C-alpha cells in the first residue's frame, strides 16, 4: 500500500518518549576501512564515497540531484556506550563537555556531515568530502541550503586559533 | 560509576543494525504550543526558547557557552509513521522526493536547527531562532563552527528564487 498522506499523531496521545528508535535508510561506502586516518570534519576531506539508499526508500531521492550539497545524518555504530560526559577533543588537550565538542563518543552517537553531491543514480548518491567510516548506517539525508544553513557566528570557543586547514 | 574511557566496539562484533535506539538527552521549551505558526527554518525565526538538558547529562554542557551557536538535533515526535516518500514541500507546489525537502515527515523524523546560544546556566540553554514545537525531545547538541559548517553551494534546486526572507 502506497502511503500518500502526511499525518500527525493527536496531541492527546503525545507522550514524552523514553526511547526513540529509527531504522537505517541506507549505508555509506567509503575508503575508510578503519578508524585511523578518517578526516575529523567533512570540510577537511576530499575523499569520495557512495551512499546506498535501501531500495524501499529509493523514490525519496527524486530531485536531490538539483542540490550541490546534502546533510548526511548517520549512526556512529562503533561507539561503545555509555561514554564519558567530558573528555579531550581531537584539536585540544583540555577536558571539555561532550556537547561542546564534536567527538563521535556522544550519549546519542549521531554524526552530521555536509557532503557535496557528485551524482544521483538509481538508489546511489556519489558524494565528496567524506569523513565517515565504511559501512556506517545512514539515518537521514536532507538538502543543504546555504541560504538557511550558513550562519555568521561570533564565538567558536576553544576552537578559535585551532583550525588550521580546510579544503571545501 | 563515572565513565572516563571512550571505547570502540570490536570490528569483529560489528553488525549492521536493523534498528537504532536513542534516549532523549533533554526537552525544549518554546512558545510554539501547536503546529501552526512555527517558522519553517531556524534562520527565519527570532523566537526564544530553553533547552532543558536532563540532570544526568548536565556535566556535558561545560564550555558550551564559549560558542555563539549550536546544532540542535531533535525528534519530530508528532509525526505518524510511515510517511509518503514523495510530497509537496512548504515552499513549492510540485511533488518532490522526501530527501530533497526538509519536511518533518521523514522516514526517520530527525530535525536539525541551528540556534544562537544566549545563556547556559546549570542544565538549561537559552536559545534564539527557535523553530521547534514546545516539549520536543532533544537527541543531541553539538557546537556550530562556521569555519567547518558554512559551505559554499552552487545549486539549491527547487528552492532557488523561493527563499524570500531570512532573519539571521
């Protein structure tokens, strides 16, 4: 049965969830077969990869090729829980709160990468700027829209003066 | 027992997950009590709200106040699954693939908002640019780093000429 209607639950049935479960919509194939050597940010990578969307979600890719970049949301499936709530980030040697760093070792190990779209064909998206381990489960794909998503910040905390290079 | 070590699972134990489950780390309080009138993007909102991080995760907020903006990842808990894989976005009247639009009605209803940090005190983060329904479960908070996250795009697909205004 094809689903055509977007529906909300009733407000009276709204309960704060104890647990939130998702099904992966795909898998990413990348050159990074081990943890070592993975770029720490997508903006620091010029490696290519392929997001394979599972066949049942393929029709959701319509029109995506019209965008140059996407947000890829994925699950850091190699992370052992629980994680420390404070630790040292890759680019500094002082202990920080986990919500002030971008480590994969997070209470909910969700990753975000901004990837350039090179091609969309059938159920596959070829992408650039990959900083993701091979075979990582994909949670969501959204179009990146610079008009919405590029934000002028005035403080980048401990990262100030620690960002040395950037490719894209 | 305090967790101090970041650990990976063994590669030999790696299995592609059928389901990925998370526990909310907090809840957001916003002026939007119903779906009507919620701005369609955080960059189009100047409404304020408060992210309440649950006490057990409070120490993860250390150093976050040093940043001016954060990524807030949350669960669109009002969405009834399954959703259509193609539908009309808010800003156009042609049918698009769900991964080429930013509707909350997604196979995995995860939202991303870029919010300005106004204050961090105890387990609460006061934020600006809120486009999120009151009482929405929060999945993750990451520092937004313009040097990493502002990306120059060359194509924004069907959204070209459809973006009329932006506040921040």
